């Protein structure tokens, strides 16, 4: 998903169900409750056909450097009602069956009621013992930040890797990240770069590179978030020590986390390579403009200043720059985003 997509309670996005990707058939007890010829039955039939036609995904053996005891880690994901079932399937598959170094568990937070098709995908992966997908359910849609904090309480391991429900991790993501963490135990947060594609993952639209060294990360954090949330691996206890995911209005949870960790003297790092392919959509730039978005940014930036995370000088500079970007036309805003992401 785009790295800062609105997952606040009640947010909506049209769901699409494309054929040609392996999916399990609907569970028997659910399909019995749906009348023949209904849309749910038709989708279930398409899923069954796709599963029969598509080749299985071979499991890959996890690899760790010789002589080093591998770090055990969790993957934390959340899914809600407007996520696309096919994209969700691809996201889970990319951090389990397709990884060269697989996680020890996947904590999947179901953020409120979801569709029959999403339940089908959840059921399939939960039933695969080799992937250890553990499902945690929220009765109501609580939003991404609260869903993440719920999931963190269920993670069993010291390191937690984040994954969104419609992106695709590269197959060697965890092998590279945990090879680094195996040798740098003082790092509290490790991230990397991502590429952003169109909705069908066919055309690369842009990318986001972030600095790799601690001093450069601190300097970068004065103006914007210094890591890409979709690529992040956290030390669970360190994240909890700075309050976990903050409950804020807007899309700045990752920036808050980074600034709070830096203030506490924790070390942040980024690997200078791509780890995740992010799925974008045509509404990405529209969501990053308008008076509501600007008011949200103003509230967050002033709160960062009050908490001592941002100087008054940086606050003023940020407000001046961002105010102009939020009220300009979408096309021009898109050009500016593509330019600054490469700086």
C-alpha cells in the first residue's frame, strides 16, 4: 500500500478482485450460507479455478550466516475491510513462502469485520502450520495505529518486522535485514528503500531513498520521516518504550516514532537498497493535499515542538514549506513529491 495510506477508522477504498492469482476455495460453513448465483458464490468459483490453474509456490529454505545464531522475529501485519483480497494474498506470500529467511511467526491483526473474500485468504494462511500465522481480531475497526499496538502485545519475539496488506516484500528482504542486525545489536530500528508502483505492480512510478548513517538520519529527521515504515524492523521493547504507535490525527506515526527514538538516544539505520515494492493508486496525491491535511500536519508539527522533538526553527520552516505544497494543484504536487523523494 502507499506508505502513509489513511487507515483511520472508517476510511474507505474500493476493493477489486482479480482472477489469475492462487486463492483457496471458500470455507464450507460460509459457502453453505450463501445462495446459489449470488456474487459471493461467483467469486468463490473464480477463486477455485484460479487455485487449480496456478502453480504452487515452492518454499525456500531460510539462510543465515554460518556461525551466527539466527535472530528469531515476528512479522506484524494488519488487514481491514477495504483491502483487496488478491493484494493481501500477495503481501502475505511475499513475507512467508517467498522469503529466503522466513519469520518465526506472522501476527495478523484483523481490524474489524472484513469481507468473505478476505476471510478466505485469512483462513488459508492461518491453516498453514509451516508459516505460523496467528490471527488477532478487533471487534470494530480501530485504525492502523491502534491495530498495530494490539498486535505488538501478541508478538513473541524481540524483533518485529512491519508489512502492509497490499505491498510486496522482495524475497531477500529479511535475509539482508537480519544479516545486518545479527552484527549490529545496538540498532533499535532498521529500514531501507522502496519502489512505488501502480495499482497492478506493472509500472514503477517513483521510489524513496533515505540516508543510511545515524548522523545523516538525525539531520534528515528534522524535515521529514527518516525511514520508510513499510520496510521497518523494530526492537519491540524499544518501540514500546517510546509509547508504541501514537494515536494521532493524520499520517505521521512513523515520523513520531523516529523522533521519539532519536530523543531517547536509540540508534536508527537504513540499508541503502530496495526491500519492498509499494502499491500506489491514483488517489495518492489527492490524499496529501487540501486544508484538512494541512490542519492535521500543523497539529502534529506543533505537538512535536511542544514535546521537544522539533526545534522552533524547524517547526517554522516545515510549516512554511508544507503549507504551499498542500494547497497547490495535484499535478504540481506530484512533480514536487517525485523530486524531493530523490533528495
